[in-house]
């Protein structure tokens, strides 16, 4: 067969596979989520399978069912605790009187505006800073915006049952039949690449299991540490939990996530404590909250991030940073979140097929 025709067939084949994946993107998403859950849950299944009483061992299907039930228990507890708190917080924010807030903060606003005038810095054209902040605050706690948000959540709930059932069903069989996904991939691999792909899948499984397990530990640890820290410095228990949740979830976004989380946390802290005197109570509270965020971030940098971004995927921190920045520039926040697992897979594939190249050999020497 002519070489050009062969290349054309390969390109058309890749394009066809890409179209099929896009067309069935929901199913593909269910399979990927199930694969991640099975990677995290595999250790639990293996532990349960080792339990033995005399001659009795827990069957693999029961171990998978217990693991799946544990996942759902954690998820339902999470929603049971946090969703009412978030809904209450949103309701409180929507009832805030923006004019009263700005009036309460009028003294510091006037001082800031005085500094701006002194150094000829324009805050926003001819609009006063007070009016500008009032408009922005109204946008932030806009009732219709909050209503739209919860309406969109409600529309999504219509598909949640199907998604939850599908993911649970697929995850159960991934956990029960250890090699199901593995064997399914090998079915479409040509025989001459079989050993290479087996080695690739083994390496990817090991690295990504450590990575996703580390992410779960990191997010959970940050939620707990931030919540406890905020309660200690005087933030209300329910507000502390909501802020801890926001900061923890934002930390999934590498590097810039902690900054975004801290800013959102301070905004929530400000918005829910507007009855306090600005200089004697509110400003010190925001300062103590900032200290909590900084301390937790230091703990994250020393303990969690080296475990997740360096040790778990065996890559240099600078290498990881550049990959995340490039992915963020190309695909935004989603790219930053998916950068590390995607880069890990690419490194494993490159090591298996292109290890003769110096750059590949250097980048993959630790895996």
C-alpha cells in the first residue's frame, strides 16, 4: 500500500475516533470518572479482600459493593453538611443592603479616595469610588444572579440521577473485575504493541492512583485546617465551614487556586460580618483570616503539594509549574486542573516509545 494512502487512512481513523468520542462525550465522561473512582477505591477493595475469618473471605463483588457504598456515604454526608450551609450563605448575601454596607465602610473608602486624588489616580472615570464600589457590591450579591445560579443547578439536577446511576454501575464493575478496563483497552491494541501498552497502563495506573488519592487528601486536609483556623480566630462555625469548602475546592487549581480561594474567603468573611466596627473588629478579623490562609498554605506547600505534584507523579516542581502555566494559557482553568494527569500519561507514553530522544530520557528518568 502506498505510504501516503496509509498515512491518510491513519489520519481519517484518528479523526473518526475523535468524532465518536465527542459524539458520546457524556458516556466517555462517565467512564473517565468511574476510572478515577476505581483507582482511588482499588486499595479499599484489596484491603477488604485480604480479610479472612477461618476459611471465609469477603467475595470480590461484596468488597466492590462496600467500597461503592462508602463513596456514596461520603458524598451524601458532604452534601448533607455543606449544601444547606451554602444555601443559607447565599440567602444571607442576597439580603444584604448594599447602601448600608457602603455607608458602614464610608470612612476607609474616603481615605482611599483621598490617596487616589493625591496621586492623581483615577478610580473609574468621573464616577466616585463610593458609587463604583456600591455598583460592584450590588453585582456581587445580586439576587437575580443568585436565582439564575440556583436555577441552573436545578436544571442540572434533572440529569444527575442518570449520571449517578451510570457512574455507580460502571465503577462497581471496574472495582469488581480488576482487569476490566485494562483488558478492554488491550482489545483494540495491535499485537506488536501489546507489551508496550501493558507497561504503559501499569505505570499510568500506579502514578495516577497516587495522584488522585493525594488530591482527595489535600482538599480534605485544607477544608479541615481552614475551618478550624477560622473558628479559632472568631468566624462563625457555619461561615467557617463554607469558607473552608471554597478554599479547599479552589486548591484543586494548581498554584493560583490558593490565591483565588483566599480572596473569595476574605470577601465572604467581609460580607458576613458587616455589622462589626470596621477598625476595631472587622479589620483585625480579616487580618487573622489572612494569617489562617497563609499558615494553611505553608502547610500545603510543605506537606501536601510535594506529595502530590512531585512525589506522586515523579516530576520536578519547575517542570510541573511550566506545564500547568502552558495548559492554563491554552485551555484556561480546566486545562490547569487536567494538566498534571494528562502530562503524566504523555510522559509514560513518551518513555515507552521515544526513549531514544535525549529530552524524553531526561524528563522521564524518574518514572
